[in-house]
C-alpha cells in the first residue's frame, strides 16, 4: 500500500536511481563544459597576447624609423600602445639585463594600473631568457596571484637590429572567471538535482499508485470469494499487463478451488455410501445377539465388498493426489503391450462372463514398448472394465492394438448405449458418471466412482500419449489410447 515501508523503499530507490543518473549526466556535462570554457579562456588570452605583441612590434618599428633611436622609440611605443589586461615590456639589447616596462600612465596622463608589476616581470627574466631568440614563445611563469602568461616576440627594425617584445597577462582574472563559472555550474547542478529528486519522487509515487491499488485489492481477496479482480487502469502498459496476469492467476485459482471443493464433495459422497452400508450391517449384526451364523457371514460379505470398494476408491484418490502434486514418478521398463492386454482380458473374464459379454482381442504380436507396467496395466484395466460395465447384456467388447508410424494405438469398443452428448465434454472430469451408472449397481473391478477415465488419461499423458473418446453414439462407445513409441 501507499504508506507501507516497502513502497516507500521502492519510491526512494527509484528516486535515488533517477537522481544519481541525472547527477552523473549533469556532472559529466558540467565537467565537459567547464573544460571547454577553460580552454577557450586560455586561447582567447593567448590570442590577445599575440595581437598585442605584433601590434606593439609594428608600432615600435615605426617609432624607431621616425625617431631614429632605440631608447626613444621604446619609450614612445610603450607610452602610446596599451591593451586592457596586458602589460608590455621590452628587453635590453644583448648583454643588457635592463627591462623597459610601460609606464603607469598613458600619453593622455590618465593613470593605468598594469596587469603585471615590474617586479614580477623582473623575477621572471631568468625563465624568459631561455626562449630561442627568433621564436614565437608562449609560456606560463610563476608570479602574480595565479601565475603569469607571457608572450615573447622579436621585433626587427629596418637597419637589421631587433628588440625582444614581452606581453604579460596575470591569470588572476581568468581564474576568477573560471571560478565563477564553476560556482555557477555547481549551483545549476544542485538546483537541477533538487528539482530532479522532488520531481522523481512525485513521478515514482504516481507510477507506483497502480501497484498500491493492486496490492489493496489483492489483499482484500480471500479464499472464500475469488471472484473479485484487481483493477486494470491502463491495459497497454507494464502495470496493466501485471494486473491482467494477476487476474488470470485469480481466475485459475478460482477454478482450482472450485474443482477442489467439488472433488471433496464428490469424494465425501462416494465414501459416505459404503461407510453407511458397513455401519448399518455392523449395527444389524450387533443388534441381534442370537442371530444365526449364515446371517453373520452375509453381513461380513457385505462389509468385505464395501471395504474393497472403499480401498479401491481411496487408492484412486491417492494416485490422483500424487499425480497432481508431481509425486507419482514413472518407472519405465521394457514390456509387451499385447501380453499386457491378454493379462487384462484374463483378469476381467469373470466380470465379462457374469454379464455374458464377449471380449475379443486383436493385437499386433511383439508389441514392444517402454513404460510403467503398473500404471499402463491400470489404465488398460480401467478402459476394459468400463467397456464391459457399459456394454449391452450379452454384448461384445473389442480390443484392437495396432502400430502406426511412431505410436501404438489401442482402440477399446463396446456396443452399449453410448455417451449422451451433454456428458461427452465432461467425460474425463473426476467423479463424472452417467445417470445409468449411478442408478444401476453393476459389478466392477475398479472403484466405480467416476475416476477410471481421468486416471487412464493422466497415465496416457504421463507416457507422452493421449486418451480420447472417438465415438459415443447410440450404437456404442469407442476410446482410443495412443502411446508414442519414442516418448520415454
């Protein structure tokens, strides 16, 4: 339900996963964007230094031509050429360690705060002198508050002389800009995560609401009433599919419970009659102490007959119970189906003679098969016993065993009154018997409780085969048992 710790945990986990995924994505994006910005800042600063040195070198060459002296040309160029955030300087001639730096005021007299102090430039001279004379060098040297980016360029004059021009830029401003960009990215990521967590929690809650509704409805469904179903809000999404699966499960459980109730009711009904007969016979025998001996023997014969019937019924119920639970394993071994059929015919001979039913057998010789001898014998016995029981008086039962391409086919036919169309669809259900079978008590070798055909079909299916009603009209009934040869 909505308020349960489990659902909160699911919502929390969904929210955390969503937030973590978004956080990783945002961090990767922010790191990539910050790297691009950092690189762009450095490139723009280097481009500015390059332009400054070239422009200053050009101006210096012009001043040199006009004034005709190096010192005056350097001073005029340093006073007249200024770039925002860039400090310009000129190194002395070869062997001269002097450094000419732009004054702190322009030609207009306005004060100008240099980007890099003279002291920092002087401290950086040892590193600068290592650069090749005619090369265009850009390097970072210690100094300032965050390091100094320096650009070296040799400006040449018309008389062949030259001067080393220096453009320096304090990286403090760049670092401050990058720091502000990083703080901005951090704030945006934090705000995005807070919004994502809140939105993810709301979305997770709305997404899990159908599950909570399904849980409430499922918790309200009890074994006494399985007709209720969980709501299906949207049959096209995954939760709708889950609801449909649960409803299908409830429907199967409802059918299973109904079958179980019917099974218990029918089993109780079948056991109640022989138990009542045994109890009545015992009461009658005990009520008359001077009853003659033959009367006691008659009572014991009735008790014995009903006890055999109950034992057969209990054995059938036990077999079906183990079959339903998967606890009835097969014990396959080589056998001959024709020999098994002859044994069943001999076992049912007395029952057939009692009703004057003629049983004929037409079996292919040496019908080899691998299966469970006990279970297959029981299935065939149920079919033959059922055919003899429902055949006409002085009628006939025909057993035919033949081999198809990959299976043995046993056909059991009788000339009885057939199976009513209304019962044919339920013929293999448990405890289903025709009204004639319920009203007429005929001698049988099985329990006679409507379990013979369900057991026979289960045995056939357990061997990979099938048992079907081929014909059930008024001219007789025919069952076909098919056993694949390579099934086991």
